[in-house]
């Protein structure tokens, strides 16, 4: 596993409205329920576990500065929507036996993912899982895999509430939700997850847990919360197994390289204007190469039914070349000029269409030429997959459009 960087922690439990109050043991008597962060209509009929997840997700997203419209999410709960299931069973066996469609729609394990994505207009990847006592570990592994394969950050959310007595009389415990904001970028991180593996650990599942939380599967995240904020080397158990539990290997964030100037806004280096400016930002550049980010949204003029043709990759690459030319012009105190795509060689495009929510990295490397005529080796990547590549020739001089004499 490659390192994954922890940028934020969201937490709620009765008496503890955030991670800091839990770490300091400062019980807040007013914190009896999670914050209402979902729209009023969306939270009607939701269970406590759904509201827990929504609250801690919002905390982690806000603290890390992630964009709620593009952040990817992993929701994990060992028991899931058991309260909703019990309510539906009660409806079936009482009265006329009719079920509430609204209640049924919010009884599935991924109900929270649908509610949050609708609330924020987020078309990014989201998944829900359950893995019994290993739920916290599996959520972090899933989130780490997503960090490794894509550009946008991920929030891993774990939560559980007590199982209704009608389903399990002995599964009573305090509700708890925890969320971790994760990315592949070390800048501003609280700590780094170096690995998740089976190992011996001095940190046991029940260490320092307030009374009432010991049986909550989500409580396996609490020792990791402490290790993240302490930011020291640690091997933290993520499940209640006596020998060789799944553990998180935590270390302080890596020293940062010397700060580079922040890339200018995309509108300052690319002459295109919306809706024809298709790249969102410059994420890296030097005197030979530019790297740009594209998040495909449903308001793009080239999207139909949530999809866009793979031929759009040629325009992505051309606009990345334009960004390179604009960056170079600004570095030389020159005006950003309009350029022209005059040729494309050895272009290979993927067969699969782009889809709304795709996060693409576009690269353009200067191969030869000057400010007037040049050639660039370009590529478009989706995660670890190169979905398009080719060589583009561009012209940056003035065109003579006068009538021939």
C-alpha cells in the first residue's frame, strides 16, 4: 500500500460533537444529537445512523477544504439501517400491512450516499460496505485504493447505532460516527497512513473508550483518531482480535518539499471562455510540461445522458497545450495569445465514453519547436489508466485572414 494522508477527522457521539472534545474528554451536555446537515426534505424518515454519517462527513469535508461536489465517499456500517428495517417490519405486521415508500427508500445500506450526492450535486464515486468487526479496516482499505487510483480526495465514514431489541436484544451500545478525510497530497496533512496490515499492536480495541462504546463496531476507529492527532509513529489495532488484528501503521506527515508558486487561475492562462473552456485547473507545470485537471460535469455542452465521446480527449489535450503556452507567456511577462491546433499524429483513444463524475489528468509535454510552431506529447489519464494519448502540433503565430490580391 502506498502512503495515504489524513487531512481531517469528523466525529460525533452523545456528549462529543467533534474529535477534539472526545480527545480532551470534555463532555458537552448539549450535544445529544448529530447536526442536521441534510436538507429538511432529505432527512425526513432518516435513521440516527444516516444522520451520524451526514454530520461527520460534513465535518471532515469542511475541515479538509474538500469540494463537497466532487469528493468521493466510502460509507461503512457493520449493522447499517437496522432501525429502518425494524420500522418496516412493524408496518408489515400492524395495521393494513402497507409499507411507506419513503421509509423503504431510506432503509438500504447506501441510503446516505444517495441523499448526500443529491444534496450536493455530487456525481463522484461513492460506495457502501459492511464487514462486521473488520468494518473500519475495510473502509480505510477501500478509501486508500480510491486515493491511489484517482485525483480527487476521499472521505471514509464509519457509523453504527444500537440494533433494535426486536432484532437483537443484547446489541445495545452508544451511537458513534467517525470520518477521515484522505488524499494523496501530503500538504496540510495531520498524519500519514503508511499501511494497513495484520500485525501485533500495543493499542487494543477497547483502549480508552468511554463506557457504553465498547461494543460499537465503529469504536475501532477511535484509537486511530487519537493516533492521527498525536502524529507520532504508531501501529493501531482496527478490530477486536486478540492476535494479529488488522492494524493501521501511522506516522507523522512527511516533510514538505519547498513550496512552489500556486498555479494561476485557469482563466488567466487559457484564452477559452465557458462553456468551451473544458479544463478546470492547472495542477503542476515546469518549463517542459503542464498537467491539468478535468472533472466532467453534467453541464458540459458535450455531455449527453451522462456520457461524453472519447474523442473529447483531443480537445482536453489541446487545451492543456494552451495552458502550457499561457504559463510560459506569463513567466516571460508576455501576453497570453490564441493558438491553433494544426495537426495530430498517432492519436489513440479509448473505446469507453467519459462519464459524468470522471476525474481526468491531462498532460502535455513540449517535444520540439518554439513559440510559433511546436509539437507536444499528450495524454489523458483516468486513475491509473491512460485513456488517450497522441502528439499534437500547434501554431501560435498570427493568421493572415486578409483577402488575396
